[in-house]
């Protein structure tokens, strides 16, 4: 159910955002691999499976868009979030290069920034959470 961010309890909003932050870290920055020298997460590892891996991670990434919608994020922000997910899928579909680029392009982290920015602009006190 879509909510108006103004009606959300600040603690509930903080809990939602914290859960999304933890999921983004798990997907994109959980472990540091010596070869890559960048933090990687399940997104990059699952993405190694040709096509299916990228589609699975895309479905997981759509959870950020759905949560943004539930939190009352504006339509324009939701469209940018969908664009990030779509670009992440397209990048991931490229053989070999896409797997490395997937480590660098962190759609879920970008989407968390968009969610927080949107909430902060509309409701400064709650968006700081």
C-alpha cells in the first residue's frame, strides 16, 4: 500500500530505509575480492550466470522501486530508479565486460540515494533518516 511520507512514523521510515540499505550492501558491497579490489556482493556473483543471473538480480532490484513507491517517492524518481535497474540489466548482459561493469555500476545504491533525496526534498525532517 502506498503511503504519504508525511504520515509515516520517523522510526518506521528509518527502519524501512535501514532494511533497504542492508539489502543494497548485501547485493553490491558485501565482500572485497583481491582480483577486483572493489567490494562486490551477491549481484555480481549471481550475475556471473549468463542471462538468468542478471534477470534474477533485476527482479531483486525491482524491490527497491516497489519500496520507493510504497514510501511515496515521486513518479519521476521512480522512473529514474527503473532506468537504473534497466541499465544494470543491459550492462550485465554483455559477456565478460558486463560482469566487471556490473561491479562498478551499483543500481541499488544509486536507487537508495534517489529514495533518500526524494524524501528529503519533500519532507526534510524524515528524509534525513
